[in-house]
């Protein structure tokens, strides 16, 4: 069994503990139960539809929560594996990307050292690459946020003065807005219609309409860099400007300023605790923190700490405040319930990031390939917290140079695993928090080195009590079945799903165009410059024309890659200028939004390069 197969099985077994009961499941299409077991669903091929599963406890008939079901749709063809064997095969090998329509899954989105953004599918193995999309930006990313409910990615590009809205799957830019000062910080409230943007050095706060990406309001809070903290329950945005120490609170629904106070200059960290209903500021010139009453901005008290705090973080439950000085490797633990510092943790390596999962605080060390993990359930007054050190690669992250203030750690769906990007190794490591205290898998990247990562979750969402749903589409009409399972309590079901063909008008414009990609160049010699010629035909023989064709060339089992745009020489024919360094086999993938071509397993082209 492969390492990847073992990982999949381990991942599901990890969640198999807990209650033991039987389940009932009902298939929902566009929110309505499937009327008959073999009913024909009047869905238009190629169009999105909602598919969901209502899951209840068979004894109480109450909604079943805290489940992590898996599901996909597959064609009903003779000789296919039975439902149970299909699930067993999926756990061992992963879903068949060419045949199955996955209703679960996730992708990695990375920011890289060359200012590119990349999307990777961790389950897709394209020779040695699992790159799905790449967008080369012209400047550095100041900040970024993935908004799952709208499937949108927002980025600030301070050197260009831009806020950009992007599709997190294709990385196409939907909209952008030019702002008059360098935008950096981002704050987006759940189900809010506004994107809040902080300027890098001009004391500005911008309210941007998410629908149109136009400027709604602008707030001037003095000079210097602006930092954000949010109170999500009360829809309150706190913004601090470091130049002259101005602090304001804004109602994110009405855009009204609730207070504006002059605090003190030189604050380096700001954080809000819902548990204590307090705002905390880090003043590095003094060995203490400042506690602020969030309704009026009145200073309440100071909290003595060890060393100078440069950064403040609040644990997900809101109780514990981590006041950190990454340069000296010190973390102060403050109990927000009483405002007392309870522990001081001294790490032997400096760090630059503290990122939380549900169970741990990840402290990314800069001059070491390790991270320190604080087990959050062990944070108790009077008791030493549990701290472990975990290796994430072989090389220290700071060997690539200055590291941006973007998180290199992201949680996977389910909240019990994380991925960590180590730019020095050009690798993403998977860490299962319930397993062995070492990374369980590694994903080599074929972009520039990844410095930050997010996880774009495509899986079934618990939208209502007992209802797990997502959206999908089926391109071709015909006979299908929905494969569904939960690992424990064990429930495996296969349900027929017929997409009518004779009575449904198929919109040809939404169907993907089928292409044939071929290499026209012959006698390719290693070490010699070549205009590699590629032809692209539709399956009906017609030549295809596009001006956005991207080419990815890789050499299996090596780090060599070449990525560039192809030049259209004549209709259907494209050229790429390059030098193949050595003889042997290479792989080519192409990407074009205009031609609806994606870098998928079925589109891999092999190239043999001869010796000189």
C-alpha cells in the first residue's frame, strides 16, 4: 500500500471515534427529496445544481451533526465495482478524477516568492506536478482572505495600490479597485457586504462594497500603518494608526464611528477577546499590555509581562492572550478572565508566526525547520502547558531571505489536520494532529517557493441541522449513481441518478470543448534552443485559436520545470522558446481559459528529448 493510500485510511480512522448509533440518509436535489429511488431528475447537462444529504439518527430521528461524510457521483456502467468496493477502493487509491464527480475535496492556494498565486490539488498526481492554476502578479501580496461562503479570494497589492477580487479555483481576476494609498490589511465579517482595507502607512481605512468593489467610505485616523482587530458578535471593527496613536471603533453594518481615542504611539499589536470583552494593545517600549474597554475606548488597566511584546494573538476560544516577542523567542500567556500573566514560554529559536488550529498554537521558527506546538487544552492557570517541537522539512525558512507576514499554516476540513508551507524546501507538509508527531505526507511544489498557504474547501457543508450539501454539475446526460459514506457510524449508500437526455435541451455553450493537443516539433535535441511547436485541434478537426495559452513543462523525478505563455504563430499552432537541459522524457501540460483547457491527467503530453 502506498504512503498516500495509508494517509487516506488514517485520515478517516482518525475521525472514527465517538458515539455509536445508526443513521438514516435522504438524498436531496435542489433542496427537495428524491421522490422515487430511480427517478429521472430534470436537470440540464452542464448546469450547476444543489445536491445534499439529510442525515438523521435512526432511533431518535434527530438531525445528525459533527459528521464528515464523503460522496461522489459516478457513471453507471457495466462491470464497475459494487458500492462497498467503490468506497473501499476510494479510501485506498483516491477518487478517479477522469470519471467521478467529487462532492468532497479541497485545494491548496499558495503565495510564492516570485509574487505568483498557485492552486494545487493534493490528490491529483500529474507526473510530478499537481498544479491546477497559476497567476503571476506584478507585485507583492500585502494580505489575503478567502471568503468561503461566496467562493472568492481577496488580495491587497500595496505597491500597485490595488484591492483585487479573484476566483479561488481559476485565479482569474473578477474585479479590482485602485486606492489612493497603499492597501495592506483586510477585514471581512461573516455574511457582510463590505471589505475593510487598511493602508500601509497613511492612516486610512477604506470600506469597499463587495458586490461592485467600489469605494463606499473612507476614514482618516491619523498617520502611519493601520492595524485591525474585529469583534464579530457586535460587528465592530477596531482600527489603530501607529503614527500618532489614534484608535477608532466602527460599526461594520452602519459604517458609523462609535469612538475615536488618542491612546499612545508605537503600538505593535492589537487583539480583541470576546471572552473578556476587552481590546488589548502591545506597547513594546514598556513591559506591559494595555487593556481597553471596547464600547468607549477607555483605558482600563495595564498587564505586566516579561520582555517587550511585538505581537498579540487570541486563542480561538477567546480566553488566552499570547503576547509574543519572536525575536527573543518569548511568549507570555495571559488569562483574559482575570487579566493575569500566568506563564512565560522561552523558545530557543526565534519565530515570526503564531497560527491556531482547534487544538494547537503553531509557532513557526525562522532559523530552524521546526515548529513548536502549544496544546491549547492544556492551558490552565498554575499548570505548565504541553509544548512539542515538530520538524517541517530540512531547511530553515529564513534561508530564502525576508519572510512576509502571511500565514504559512492552514487547517484542513474537519479541523484535525494542518498543512505547513516551508519555502526553503519548496514543500507543503501535512500534519495530522491525532497521529504521530511528525508530518504524515509532503507535497512538492513546482512553482516558486511557497511562503503562505490557504485551503479552499469544496467539501459537503453542514448548511442546516442534519443537512450536508454542496453544488455540482453533470456535463453529459445519462445514468449515474451517487456514492455516499460516513466512516463511523458506518453508512454506505449508492443511489441511482438519471439525467434525462431525450427531453432535456442541452445548452452546447456550457459544455467543455474537446481538444487534441499534439507536439509538431521533431528531433528535439538536449542543450539546443528550440521553438517548440504545439498544435491544438478540436475533436471535429477544427483548429483552435487562443491568446492565453500557458505551458507547463516538467521532467519527472527532477526539480526542472519551464512555465511560460505560448505564442500564437498561426491558427491552431503555438510556439514556446526554451532549452531542454538533458535528454530523456518530459511532460507537457497546457492551460487556457479561452479554450476551456485545464492541466488535468488526461491532457498530459509526453516529449522525448534526444542526446546532443
